C-alpha cells in the first residue's frame, strides 16, 4: 500500500495553539464563536501532557464537562430541546428539528463524543485504483471536529452554529457536542452542479468528491451529493469534511 499522509489529524498537540484555525478578515460570528470554544478547550489542557484522544476517553469527558460548566448555551440547551423528536443520523449523531420563536427552523446535530465526525487520510497513489485518494476515518478529537465548522463557515453564507455540550445519553459514554444548521431543501445536487457551485469560490476538484482552494489550503472531502445542497447557486456544505491540507497534499494537488 502507498505511504499515506496522516498529518491532518493534529489534535494531539493539545493546548499549544496549533488547534486554532486561521480566521479570514470577514469571519462570521458563528466562526468566531467556534474559535473561542477551541481556545477555551486549549486553556483547559494548557500545561498538560499531549493527548492520544482515542485512548483518553476519560480526559476527553472531563474537559467537555468542564467546558459545559458556566456555559449559558449548554445550560439552556437541554430545556430548548425538551420534547423534540430525535432521529439517528448515521453512526455519529442524533438529529432534531427545532424552531425558536420567529426563527427559521434549524436542524440540531448532537454528535457523540466517541466519534466526532471523521478526518480524511490521503493516499497519493490511489491504492484501490478507484479514482479515490482520500478516505474518511473516525475522529475522536474535539478540537479537530470544532475546527471543521470554522473552515466550512468561512466558505459561504451557509452557517453552522455552536449550541453547547449535552450530558452523556447513558453511563460510560462521553458528553455530546451540539451544533445547529438551517433547514435545507431535500433535493440532492448532481456532482456537476456541486463542482460548478464550488468553482465560484475558488475550489478545484482534485480527486473523487474532493476539492481544494489553493490560497487558503482548505481541503474539502466527502463532497458527495448527500452532504451538499445548492441554494440559489450557492453550495451549502452541511456534512462535508473540512481540514487544512498538508504540504504533501498541496504539492500533489499543485505540482510545480
């Protein structure tokens, strides 16, 4: 198998500032809030040992519980969702539809602490000969998960909002991180529609369901029709993976 690039999973560098995504000048309030939460998590770990998140479930639970203490959003979240109907959203989260007074309905996404979404591993030589160079793997790092929304919120006006931390659903599991997103149309766009919409924002397709923006280095993977909607020609990337491309990926995507 070809040598892969695992450098995107940088969350083990806990509390040293590497987690903070670089915010553009026009960052939204939602992106800024996610960045503040990331900084707060870093403060809770500052001076501590570097963490192997998959092996440190107890420590992860402790910092998420501490993050929730004194957080007004977290304190109000359970009451806000009281009586909501939840559906399973794959292996990673529960989904609930909620509408506050005078607000457009939003979808609340409660992500399990055992699997904070995914990150993408890069294989430059396409080991399975399928046209794919990026493969999703489970992610246990809360820093990496929160950074994903900072990057996605920097692309278009479609915004994911941080909503807080919820207690574990049962004993022996981790707290949940909750985000919310505007409700979207149900129609899946075609791959061609996705590529055309992302091109407006400078994104180039470099592999199957994978795009990169050269200047920012933001890498989008799993950009499948099921994870995207197109609204008035603008892409809404509600469940796409986003991370900063490593130097290896940049050299592969933009050879000299």
